[in-house]
């Protein structure tokens, strides 16, 4: 099952801080730390575009980020 987390790069920061997008799927962990969410999501959606999920009704490629 695909798990997606959005983690603060610096959880104790007093001002805005970039996010790390962390994906876990079949014992693989991918981290996208660029801070540019649109760029990150395009790469993530491209990576998972050809993969059939365990429960397809719970996943779709977001057309806003379709690569």
C-alpha cells in the first residue's frame, strides 16, 4: 500500500520551512525535498503512473500534476 507523508524539513522552525514528501511503497522509500511542490508532485505522479495499486479505487493520478 502506498503511504505518502508530508514532513516539515525543520519541525522546530519559527518561520516557514520546506516540506519533504516521503513515499513508501513495497519496502521502498522515496524522499523529494526540493521545496517546489508542483515539481515534486509531477515527478511522483510520473513514477507511479504505470503502477497498479492494490486497491485501485483508492488511487488516481492527479491530473493537475500529470506528467
